[in-house]
C-alpha cells in the first residue's frame, strides 16, 4: 500500500532531525548535509527548529518519491505534510493531490482532492484515508481512462476496503452518462477491490418482422469470481424476452485448486410477431426459448475439463433474437469432456447428447478412452502408440426431417444404439537418411467390436491391420533480398515434399452392417491417412491409400517475431483403392495458397479440383487490406459446385475517420439469385472513453420466405468493460 511506503521515508527523516541539537540556522545546514534524499529550492525552520519546511521539494526513499510545492516535517512526531501539486509515486502507483499528510506513529495517511489510477481505470476522490492498511474514500468517481465530460463514470459516496477480510464496501453508487444519473445502488459489497461490479450490453434497432427492439444483458458481480444477472429484450411486435445469465471465472485467484471459467445465458419469449419459415420448412411455435452455456477448467494435478450446451426451440431463434451469439453456439447439442494424465498416458471421458428435434447427430452416452501417446520402446529405437476406448452410441431420426436423409447418412432404416469397444496398437521408427530426408515405417492393428449392428444385425467385430511408411523431405534456400517498402529483410524458401503410403487389410469388412458414427463436416478435408487417426473404423473402407503432398513456404526476418511468412502453397492429393470401382482412384486435388507480401495485405486461395481437371468443386478466394487501426477491408468470392450450389461475393470494410468516428459496411451478393442478400452501412461513434455507439441501416433478403426483404436500422451500444 502507498501509505506504508511513507514510513520508510518518515523514519529516516525522524532519525536524522532528532539527532540535531543545534540552532535553527545550523539545523538547516546540517539537514542539507545529511539528507541526500531531499532536494528543495529552500529550507526554513519553524517552531524553534522542531519543524523543517522545504519549498519546491523533491523527496526520495528507497520505494517512493514525493514532489510538492511545500513539504513540512515535524521531527517530534515524525509527521510529513506535503501541500501544493503533490505527486506521490512508487513503481506501480502514482497519486496526485492537493494535500497529503502521513502519521507514521498511528500508521495513517490522509489525502485530499486526489487523482490516481492504473490503466484503464482512473479515480478521483475528495478524501482518501488509510489507517493500518484499511482504506476509506469519500466523494469517489471512477472513470474508464481519462475523465470526459460526456463519458460514463461511477459516482460513489463512500468506499471502504479492509485488509483483514479483503472486503470492499460501497455506499450510494450512481452511474452517470454525460453528467446524468440513471439509477442508484444504496449499498454494495464484494471480496477484493480489483474488479468493477457490473457488465452491460445494449443493442437496439428495427426490423420489419419484429419492429423496434432493445436487447440487453446485465451482469452484477457477486464475488471475486461470480457475476449474476439476466437478459431483457423488448420487441415492438414479438413481445418481451427474459431469462437468467451468469459468468464464473476464478483464473485470477491465486489460491490454487480448480481453475475454471464458465458462462450461461437463456431466454424465453411468447412471440406475438410474424413467424418466419425456417430452413426445414416449418413454422415455429409461439412459445420460443434458448439456452447456451460453456465451461472449461483444469486442476493443479493436470485434470482438464470442457463442455458446452446449446439448445433452441426452433432453428430460427438465434437469427431472430440473439444474432450476436450465432458464431459461438454451433449446433444444438450438449458436449462434455474430461481428461487426466494416468500411467504415462491420458484417461478421458466424453459425452455428446442431442438437444433438438430437427437434426441427426450421433450421441455418445458416454465414451471412455485411454491414450498412450507415442513413446520409445525401452532398449530400442522404435516407438509405440496405442489407445483403447469403450462407448455407448445411439442415433434416432428427427421428427422434422425426411427418413431418407437419415438412411443416407447412417445406412440404417431406423433408430439404432450399440456399445463399441475400439483398440489400436502400432509401432514406428524414424530414420534420418540424410540432412534433407526422413523415412518412417509404420505398422499397427485396430480391432473394433459392436454389441449390435444396424437393421437387426447382431454382435460383430472388425479387425484392420496397417503397414506403410511416411517419407518427408526438406530443401531450403535463402537470399539476401531487402525491400524496406514491403518490410522484407532477406528470404528463405522451404520445400517439404511428403509421400505417405498405407495398406490396410480388412478395411472393407462389415460394410453396411455396423452403424457409421462419423459425419462429413467439410467436403474439403481429406481423410486421415493413418489408421490410428481415423475417427470411425466403420467408415474406413480403404484397402490402400497413397498421399502425395508438397508444402512450400517463403519467409523473411521480422524484428518483432523473428520470422514472418510471405507466402505459402500446399498441394495434396490421394490415390485410394476401395471395395468397389467407385471407391478406387485419385481423390480431388486440394490447393491452399496464401500471400502476405507486406503486413498490410493478405491474399488467399483455396481450391478443390476434381479428378479430370474440370471446374473447381470448391473455390474460396479472398484479399484483405489493413492499415493498423486506421482502415481495413476484405473481399471474398465463394463457389460450391457439388451437392450444395453457391456463388457468393462477400465484402466488409471499416475506415477510421478520426478519433471519434469510424465507417463500417458489409455486402453479401448471391450470383445464382442475381441479387444482394444482405447489405449494411453504419457509423461507429466513440463517446468519451466509455461508450461505443454504432448507427446502422441494413437490408436482408430471406430466401426461405419467398425472397421477403426486410429493411431496418439498428443502434448498438457497447460499454467499455471496466
């Protein structure tokens, strides 16, 4: 505490002056001799030399300094009084005030009209009193960054902190915006003093099917780790949405034990507005709701856990009421996983459960797994890798989806469930052939058993062996090329050719008799080559697979990060032999290219080219520019030519006009429909150092509802978190 550091200074002054027994004039002279930690324009004795007054003084101790127009020291009591533009500073704290009085005998400091803080918080107070470490402030104002006339601040009548119980007590808290109070909290208390008691989110606007709306989330701090609050949304046509919310985070607490973070939000509304058709062609019920939560953490002995749950009454709920959470939520389901180190490996348990009635997912209820990562075999140069898992899996058709979709994905004609035992053991060894080529032979076996197959099939098992190798090279070259304009200081080119081969006897067994638990998430991704890395043995049908790959990187020196990537080009393709002629042949060619010739520009290209050289099945092209905090823009072109057909242009941009205003814009153009599906433009205004407002106009085209177009405006308000 700042007060305690005064005592070092006060004690040294007291001992120095008390040792003097000369006349006042002599006292001044000796003071200058024996007190090298004080510098002043002049010294003057008072009260018969018992008090020394230094003018325009600078006083130093080991841990603190004081600057003031006048410093008065009473060597009888050891009291220090600093007045006039007082600046008290330590390594981590700086206090400015009109007057500071320190009484070391009573372990007390009293300061008036003080200003202090630590970024981003800034405090002013009429008085600050510290008694034996306990602090009391009256007439307190708390700002985010520097005080601004239009900024938000908290006005607090009295705040008290006691060290004994680490407790902060606040009386009469009133938030102000532009000097206007908007509510009063008579009393508030919390453990610790480093966090501010609330978090606020506001969003308002207007849309055709909802009318004018106000979305809000408010959280109040209840303990050093817990915030509790709720959601309150008001919609002109739909009605009122309300629900609880909380957040927990004890990662900043130094007492050890379990460190974890979590949050939860939920809401319910009886929707009186226009109900839009969802992606599955159904109209939702009037009673609509959602819940979303996630948690992750770890213990001191290495146990880690993570989980999330997301559910909504209908697929369109988040689109209509909480679009800010769409990117966080994912698919409606519950997932939880916990892992811990055990016997040189990792023991884990995972659970996945269905949380809606309009999608098909494989449920794990649960799966237990033990992984022994790659380890050297004692007494040899070979490495081993193994795992064993036991799980219960089930899947049922959704009531709102055609059964044909379920049959295509699962090969089952109805709901299924089964217990599955899955094991793998393999060995490998890396041979360094020379300084640019490595060779790694691989061998292993995977055995899987199911308690029940699909469509009436009984207990069955599948055993797959694998042998093969990984061959990887590395060739580099460098040049002393310098281009200051582009931030280039030398170049290094790395080429990594890759060849992987696996033969897997038994992979084509039990096709169509056991349930498939793997779902294709992205058609762009090539399936894993190694048998141990494949997610589902039932979906593994490759008798042989060869992967050809070529990785290229171009790098330059970077003063801040050591190296900076200028360009990357990766090419991969597989040749696979399956149980049928349709499963045999070369895969699509995967191409990923990125160019960053300067820190302010990035070009990227992703292509999936079919076997035969026709038009790309997938194509994603983008270019992005940025100039630090001043402006940024990006343009992307997306094409899909397989099951899903799409041709879309996406543009986003932001320009900082000045210290207060920024311009933002977004445009989505659907080339197949020949029209713009979404466009928006807005102005972001920074108000003081507390608020950020976004005024915007947007237009959305809903293809699921006969191309209905909605035009609206929105106002987003974001309070900078204290």
